C-alpha cells in the first residue's frame, strides 16, 4: 500500500491545487492525477464530499486528513486504483518541490577528466584546486 507520507502529500497537492508552479509536463500529469481521483470518487458520496471540502478549504488540516482517509479507503478496496495513483504520483514527483524522486546517475565508457553527477545542487561546485584557471583566464573553481 502507498505509505502514509505519500498519501498525505497527494491529499495536500490535490486540495491546494499544487499545479500553479509546475512546468507544462507537471500540469498535465497533475490534471491526470485529479481526473483519476475524481473518476474513482464519483460513486462514493463521502469521498466526493471529502474532495470538495478539502479543495474549498485547503488550509484546514482536518479536511485534508479526511481526504487522505478517503483515498486510503478507496485504495484498500481497489488495488488497480492504487497502482494507477502510485504511477501518476511517481511521474509527478520530479515536478513537485520536496517530492521524493528517484535519480539515477550513470557514466558509461571511458572518462578522461572530471565527472559531476548530481540531482539538487544548492551552492557551487568546485573541481580542482581553488583558483585554478582554464585556458582563456576563466576560473575553474566557481
């Protein structure tokens, strides 16, 4: 089953309409996520109500928790929904700030020189000795 943290993140993202700051690919994926949830909630009045009230009051932790509980209930009843939800959420991960996204770095073949592999870099990357100069006078350390 989807872990509690992910389920809570989905509930918060859907209730706050987290699409605002996303790139186009993220917006399309987010729309797919919301359509999936709406479609699956269509036959359950309590689930529809939880989604509607959470969207109206996204800052209300109790309403978001109710939405999370409804998601968990539907997931428990329908493993296919869980699989779809997990796949779409995984696709949305790289677009969401703070989402857990898997990163795979791979170097294939012979490498001559430095290789930097990173996901999130906050600050600079320095290669070599401080103050080292590249041809043409550019600094290689900043």
